[in-house]
């Protein structure tokens, strides 16, 4: 297989903050390693087969690391069966019961997540850190604005503040240092985007440990997607962040997909799947652009074809506007005009547009764009595209949206 097909990613121009590196079950985090995507299962961990199925689904959607709750004996026993069969490293999520952390370590998990707000006894914290040190297992200090230690809450004016969240993380680190343990990543999540951003900014100034980004309890899509992207992307653009999670009230597969897509769109991870772009439609469109774009997304599905694919509503402006895409299609006169890197390569029936788009994308991914262009009768395809373009211009004129007419009316009013 060749990816002579032009890479859609643009190398990220964001200079990443320098952090130390930890290893989560063979996946490097921090220290310049690729930013990783995490998610969490929603099944009962005691349901071994159901949890494993969700883990495999998450891995297929782009998750590099998956977290499972370990809140009871049956969950720890489930982890002992899940970890050896998982395709990705497993993090055990621990709340309140430090003995569950020790049980999860016995089960073979690759990392622990501890919340300083609800495991508070110093001797318990040190006991878990000592065991992780001896086993070579990292810990994520997971500070959460919704479960801040009561003492810190009172100290900071009965409010959750960035300073309080950073102090919580530093207190936990101090306990770890007492037992010579520093194999740590940290998160300071909040449901408020501005609070979350400021907390991570302050934390990044005080430590070189890798940071795990997320907006906690972001809610269901689309609002949850918007909030998570606003917080995570803002920090990534500042070079802050080594691993991310979208916390959505939705199927966790959506979390993994969203995280992967964000990193790919920012040039922070190599593209894995199709990057589909589409025009917003206008008065010149001869197809239902929204429907065709949705059909194309569904047709490409989870195919690992790292190309940029364009769906355009008309042949007048479509090919030119999408000339940067690896492959695209534009509608005109009841037909679909396929183009590769801005050059027309084929004309297909309108009902065959999506199927043809997928076939040509597969060919480009397999053999390269030049091979696809060599196969095409580009002269004939360009001639047909120009014919349909002229027909549409003759029918609708240069100003299909009547913008000039509207401007003239505005001028008369004022």
C-alpha cells in the first residue's frame, strides 16, 4: 500500500511544552510522544465480555488508552481477566477505597487514576504510591473541580478556583515524593471551560509532569463536544497537554472519535481516516449537499483511508474551492464530476456519486494519485465538466444568490 496520496495533515505549528515521559502499558505519554486519546468504559467492569467488547470498540475508534472503574471486588476480579485480553493499556479508576487501588494493581492494570478529593488519608496515599513504585506502574492524579478536598474549598473562599485545583495536585505530589515516587501524569478538570483552561495554564507553570486534558461532565453532544473542544483545543494550541479525553454523556465511542479527529485536525496526530470537507451549499447547488455529505461519511465509515475528500454542490466553483483535496466530487446537470487533486477524472450518474467517490478514494490510497490520474481520460472529463459548468452559468447567471440585486436594494434604502 502506498500513501503517495498527499498527506492531508499539515504539520502542527504548535510548540509543545516540555514534559517528562511516562509509560502506560507500552504507550508513551509526555516527553514529546504523540498526544494520546483516552476514553472510559460505561459497562460494569465485572461484566468481562461486555467490557472487553467496549474496549475493542474504543480502540477501533482511536482510543490509545482506556479507563475502567474499579469500585468493588468483582470489578477487580474482572480486571484480572480483562487486562490480558485488552488491545490497549487499561487504567483503573479508583474512588474512596484505596484497597481497590491495590487490588487493581494485583489485577495487572497499567495505570491508576486517583482523585485527591476522595482518598484523603496520607498513609493510604503513600501505600498506593509505594506499591506503584515497586511495580513500575504510573498514577494519574485526577483533580476534579466537583470533588475538591473540603479544606482546600474553604481555604479558597468556598469556591473552586484554579489555584485550589493546582494546590490539590501539588499536595498529592508531595505525598508521592515522600515515598520516592514520581511516575505521574496530572489532570485538573472542571465543567467550566474558563476555569479548566486557567487551572491547566497555572499547573503547566509549576510542574513538568505530563498533563491529561479534559472538560469534566461536558454533557451530551453537541454542547458537550463544543465545550470539550473549546477547552482542550485552546490548551493544545498553547502547547499544553500530552493526553486528552472528551467526557461526553454519550456512547464513549463518540469520545474516542472526537478526540482522534481533534488531534488530526490540529496536525497533532497522523491522519487515520477520511477528512471529509463539504461546501455549505448555496443557490447554485444542484444536489442536497447535506444528504450527500452524510451518505459519504456513512460510506467511508471506519475505513482507514487518510485522504481529504470533498463533496461540492456544483461544478461552477466546487472543483476550484476544493482543489486542495485529494479527491472530490461536484454535481452538475444530473451528473457527478469526480476530480483528483483539482483535475477532472470521470463523470458518473448522480445516484452513483458516493459509490464512485469511495472506489476512487480506495484506488488512490492503494496505488497513489498519479496512478489514478494516469488511468483517467482527464481531457474528456474536463470537457464534460466545462459543458455542465457553462450550462449552469447560462441558466443561473454569474450571481446565483442575487447578491448584486440585494446590494442595489440596500443602497436605495440608505
